[in-house]
C-alpha cells in the first residue's frame, strides 16, 4: 500500500489532509484531520476535497 498526500485544507483550528492510497484493489482517497480523526474514504478526489472543505468550514 502506498500513501501520498495530495491536498491540504486549512481550517480555523485543524488541518485536513487528503491522501491517495494505492493498493491491490485500486485507489481511494482518505480525509484525515490533524487531531487524528478520520473523516471518510472516497473513490474520487473531488469528493474527498469537498468533504475536507466542509469539515474545515464547520470546525
């Protein structure tokens, strides 16, 4: 499994990282906050970035 950070979104109190995880079954994008919370796994990059931006606005 290979992980690469592709996008960083800065919120008021946290930083959200969108990472690309490539494995045997394909590629997925994961959203993780700087406090360690996982905010979802997505098949498309635009969905993951939208989720990270949504979380950044709420926090």
